[in-house]
């Protein structure tokens, strides 16, 4: 049964007073009114007064107690609705303690709700950013593949032109052909540099990777970058102690950092600060990369910055906000290609008016791998009389290369694929050297052929040539050449493979 405080108090007071009042009434009732002395009359009046006072007193008391109770009920309702609860002082110790507990609970609840909302919002932002990064990197990857494919085809064409022009130059009798032929070779040279650049940004260019100590590399580069940036910009380098080495092509790293510095210079026309920093990356800084240790290199400027829309596109090949003739839009694509080829990635964060930071994430090299092989670079050599097996799937390039090598005194046999090459070697095992393209259709590529030959005929040197190579893990066991390869370099490499100890394994 539920009874209100007011009723309880009333009952309590009446139960205490009732016997006394009853006794007083009984005494009065035994006495006739005429015989009532003034004293009895006073007792009767007093009893009546007492009853009235007791009733009003209990009502007042009940009111004093129930008001704080209502306040507590109100506070509990606010707590339930998630609203702030005031810490009311009621004057009743127990009620004040409950009110304080309710107010504290409301505070705690509000804090944890705000915390939860913050965490949910941060998780949503992280997911969105990750999705954007993935779709951006897929877009750039697709552009890179396209660029790489075009550059590969272009390289083969340049190879045909280069070898043909070289042949004609050596044997053309008419003097008037010499100048156009020299111009052709120069144009091929320029073209091949362009294709190298395109292949580099498509991360498909052969690289000469070795472990690089960033403390050495960045400090050595500082003076060069200071010269690039000019006196109005201060260049600082900070490499954290214990930063692991990275396995990269040192020239490509230098090119990437120079490209980033040039961008920073353009973004700081009045000068400023350029900071190069390197340290081990934290696990939460490499969300979309395969597991492993990474090194973070950042290049920061306090220049003009770039808006969010443009920042999302900067790594796309040919994206530039500069005026025609001022920028090609290839530098950041090179930076991304370099990082991807090394097994990492690149990111750009920018705040308009405050500056830009480009971060390179590169896999840490915890152990020291073997040093990369030298690339043959010697003056013209004779390969007269060498029996050479040429493995090349592009007919035009094979034809012109065969013609070139035959003119130089080589006895050339051709195979269009590794299987054909293996058949020829089985029939006639007297070759002095094998010259093979790396990228070939079908199951086995040039590198696979080279590995099989190392098992079958360990004394037969193999020279690999490609402009489309992914860096094979054990490439330094073979001589590697870039395509298109200038004939003098090709001859030197073949000569060294046949004669020199460096190419034999
Ligand atoms: N540090 C930077 N501050 C502000 N914007 C930058 C910065 N670095 C790059 N950008 C923006 O990214 C775009 C692309 O840069 P990227 O280096 O690839 O090409 P580019 O500098 O325009 O031309 P180039 O190929 O000659 O270097 C730039 O046009 C510029 O808008
Ligand atoms: Mg640039």
C-alpha cells in the first residue's frame, strides 16, 4: 500500500495526541456543563486547540518534506532525458546527498555521451578518408598502368629508330646523311629520357635499389636544396635517432626530394622555411599499407598551400595548377611512383595560407641486403665473332637489333620467346652470350629464362634488357640494361658479359 508523507505524519501526530484528547473528552463528558468549573472549561479548550495545532503542524511538516522529494523526482526525470541536473540544497541532509549523487550521475553521463559522439565522428571521418585514399590510389594506379603501357610501346619504337639510325650512321656513304642521322639519334635520346620519366612515374622503370642511410643522405642533400631554395628560405634537416635505413634507388630519392623542394619554392615566392624530417612511422600512420615497419620522410613548407579539391588530385600525372609552360604536373607523380615502387606510398596535406607537407612512407630496411650490381659503362668494345642468341618478341626491334649486332661481327640467332631460346640452345649449345628482353608474353619472361640458363649452362652469360622491368629480387646476378639502350652501352655490356668476370656467376 502506498501512503503519502502527509497522511503518514497526520496519522503519527493523531496517534500520539489521540489518547490525551480522548482522556480530556471523557473527563469533560462526565461533568455536566452547569457543573463545569472554569478549570475544566480551560482543559477542554486547550485540548481542542492542541488538536487544531497538531493537524496544521503535521501538514506544514509534510509539506517541508515532500517539496525536496518532488525536486528529486524532477531531477531524476531530467537525468533520464539526458539534461543537466542542478545540485539543489533542500535543507534535508539525506535529500541533499541523493540530489548530489543525481547531479554527479548526470555530469558523468553527459561527459561519456560527448566522448562517444566524438569517437563516432572521428571513426566516420577516418573511414571516409580511407575510402577516398583507396579510390584515389586506384585511379592513379590505372593512370600509371596506362602511361607505362604507352611508354613501353614507345620505347620499342625508339629502339628500332635508334638502332637503325646507328647502323645507317656507321655505313652511310653520303656525307649529307650524317647530320640528319645525328639529329635522329639526338631526338631518340630526348625521347628515351621522356619515356624513362613516364616509366618512372608509372613505377615501371628499372631501379638500382640499395639500403640508404637517411641521416647521411638528407644531410648531404641539404646544401643542394639550400641552393635550390635561395637565401630567403631556410632549409632544415632533422633525422630522428634510430631511424632505419630504406632500400631505395638513391638517385630517385634525391630526385623526389628535389622535386618536392621545387614545389615548395614555387609555393613560397617570398621565402620561408623548408623542413625535411625523417623518423620511424607509427603504426597508425600507415593504415592502407601492408604490415611491416615503415619510415616517414616529411617535406614541409609554410607556403601558400592548396585547396582540398586540388590536393586530392596532385599525384595524378599531368595535374598542375601552374600556367602553361610553368609546370608539367609530373613531379608529384614521380614522387608517388618512386614510393610505390619501393613498397610504400606518398601523401600530401595542405592548409591554404599556412603550408603544405608531403609525407613519403617507405618500408624500413632492418637488414642490410647485398649491394646492387654495377651497370656496365665502358667505351666501345669489340664483340666481333661472338655467337649471340637474341630473345625478343617484338619483330621489328629484333630485326634491327640483329642487323646491328651482325654488322658488328656477331653471329646472331633469334628466338621470339624463352621456349624457342631453350630449344635453340639444346640444338646448338655453343653460344657465347644470350641477350634477352625481360617482358615477354606467355608463362616465362626473360628473367625466368636467365634463371633456367644459370642452372642448365652456368657458364653462358645472360644480358637482360628492358624498360618495363619490375625490379626482380635477384637482378644483381644478371647484367641489366634499360630500353632503349644506346648501342655503345649495349656493346660494352655484351663485351663485358663475354670477357669480364663481373658478369659471370
Ligand atoms: N608545396 C606545395 N604547395 C602548394 N601546392 C603544391 C605544392 N606541391 C605541389 N602543389 C600543387 O600540386 C600540383 C602538382 O605538382 P607537381 O609537382 O606534380 O607538378 P607542377 O609543380 O605543377 O609541375 P612540374 O611537373 O613542373 O613539377 C602543383 O601544380 C601545385 O598546384
Ligand atoms: Mg612540381
